[in-house]
C-alpha cells in the first residue's frame, strides 16, 4: 500500500507541476486556441488477473468528463480536466465442480459435490480522475487527425462485487453406496440459486497511462469542433491491497446447513494465482470542443508599437 501511495503522490506532483508551468504559457501564447471540452467514453473494461480455473471475460465500461483543451501554434495539444469512470469486469469459471468432505447427521462420512452452473462474479468500481494529455494535430487529405497521450490520477470512491449462480447442485457421494444421493432436499441434496453483493476492496488510489487518437471535425460556427477517437487506458497501480493479497479463503463455506452456502470474493480465495491486478479500459470517445478563445481586438495596438510625436 505504501508503494502505491508513493507512486500516486509522484504522479500527482508531476501533473500539478505541468499544470503550473505550462498553462500560463498556453493562455498567453500567440497562435493559440482555447476550448472547453465535454466528452463521453464507452467500451470494453476489465481487471487483468491470473486465475486457476477462471477466466477474465471483461464487461462494459463508461465515463464522462469536462475540461480544457489548448491548441498551440495550430498543432500542439495540451488538455486536462475532471472525469468520472465506471470500470466493470466479470470473472467466469471454465468448469467448476467443488468437493467437500463432510459428516452427515448420523455421523457418516461423505463427499458433497457442488456443481456451480454459470457462475459469474461481476465487479464494478466508480472513480474520479484528473487527466493530463499532450499531443499533436495535423491535416491529411482535408481531415484533421490528432493523437494525445498522458496519464490520469484518481480516487475510487465506491465499488461493489456481485456473485450470481443461476443454479448450483449438491450431490452426496458415499463410499458404501454405488449411486450418489441427489434430488433429496431433506438431506440437502438439491438445486438452488445463489446471489450476493459485497464491497470490492480494491486500492482506492488510481494511476493510469492513456493513449488516444482519432479525427477532429471542425464546426461551421464559432470555431467549435467534434472529436471522434479510439482510446486505451491501462492502470499502473496494483488493484489488490496488501490485506487482499494475504487472504486465501475457500470459495464455498457454510455455517450449519451444507447447501446454505456463502461464496467468498474470488480475489480473496485460493483460485487467485497472481497477486497483481491491473485495470484496462478501451473504446470510443466523443469530445465536443467549444471555442472560448477571445477574438483579437481590432483597435488594439501591438506592444512594440509607439506613436510618432
């Protein structure tokens, strides 16, 4: 956690230093254009982790934001702002059958087979980011192309994890019986559903590297423009906390009744084979640029102009 905090502070210090040094130049520079940005983004989102018997299948992510864009000398781009991102991911098993060695009410030993059908864990984080991008804009064949890259620092202010099992079947296997015991609800051998929600205890500090490129379409009025681009964000801070990395819970637990189960969060179980989890978000971003550059003063004189006496 200390390493993540130091990285977060370093990136935040870098961004604030860039803002402090560059923005006065942007505002006062000649041949510059200033725009208010409003944007929305949507696409594929996932949390990369290595699993035993599970796969990251990803999910849908989305975000909105606003900020400022500075175009210097008609080509160089500097932009920043504030954005909200909802990052989502899902984890599903390849084939999941779990066995537990139990003792029934008559003190007979048996093996309980838990067949978890269409098991899925859905994870979501809600984040606020401060991005800063540097880029370049050029015209090719009457189209304005742009590319920007940079980073974001942020804070995960809320999260949740949902576990769904549309049907799980419990079967009793006894060594002294040939056929397994099933479809016997009075003995806890039956088929049930499972649903639970909990907080996703990821690291709250976030740092992301980002790349975006696309086409800018100029508007016919007041110098406004519309950007349509493709982007990719990759998290450089481990989402798993130190506490989460140390936990090695069993996936299935129960208190007294074997088919009244509790499912542990996968990131806290023995099915996690990696202590590192990275966020990834990629898709389409649409940005509206509203020109706020002050028009040149037709009656103002240059600074180096002096009247002859």
